[in-house]
């Protein structure tokens, strides 16, 4: 989903991007499914925007996220289009471009993956995110608290982008 945040005092604002593995539009009230109650998602949908006609380019999470991050089709991404792939450093993500332009970036939950993603120097890739909050053993992630914590540290005159990757719909096999 997508929500354009409205800043206080006319600042530049930003984007809260929410993505969930294995979640279809048929599992959310915001998409017309009355049998499932999703009050927080519905609130975000009312206040922001909803992708009402979006499709994934493949049936695997890592290749889909690679396509989202790069704006490329899976067939253009080489090894990044495999499940549990190696993400070639030659493909830049839009989040890295945003970070280069001074946008405040952070993430919580699942980002790109599963797989290996390294930059040109061989270091683990950050995707431009200053911080990534992940659940700790025995302590589940609190997405709203993590987002509020991030916003509290963003200067009012600076645009932001926040990625929340939920893996809650995933089922253990």
C-alpha cells in the first residue's frame, strides 16, 4: 500500500510504503473484503492512497521486491529475479537514489530478500536506509512505534521515505 504523509507546518512530507508477503487484496477491508477486519490498514487507506490495480511481476517475494526497488522487470534483473538470489550491485534501487538526494530513509520488518545483496565494495547493501528495525527474539516488532520513532528524528524541512515490510501473512511450512 501507499500513503502520502501530510506534514505539519507545510513541510515537504513523505511516503510510508507498506508491503506484505503473501497478502492479497481479498484479505483487507480497504479492498472490499468485509469478512476481514483491518482497522489500521483501513485508516491508512482513508487518509492516503491505495494501489487498487497493481499486479506483481512474478509469484516470489524477492524478485517482486527487486522489481519494485529497481523499476525493472524480473527478466531484466539477472540473478536478482531468482528466489533466494544474489542481487547484483550494478542494479541501483530507487531508495538509494532517494538517499543520494537527501531524503530521510528508514525501514522496519522485511526489506528486500531473502538472498544476498552486496554493494560494489562487497559490503552488505543498505538500500539507502539509515536504519532498519527488525524483530528481536522474544520481542515482536511494533510497526507504529518504529514509524513514530523515525518521524521524531526527521527534520521538518526534509522529505522522508519509510518502508514497512510485513511478513505476518507468511505461514510456516
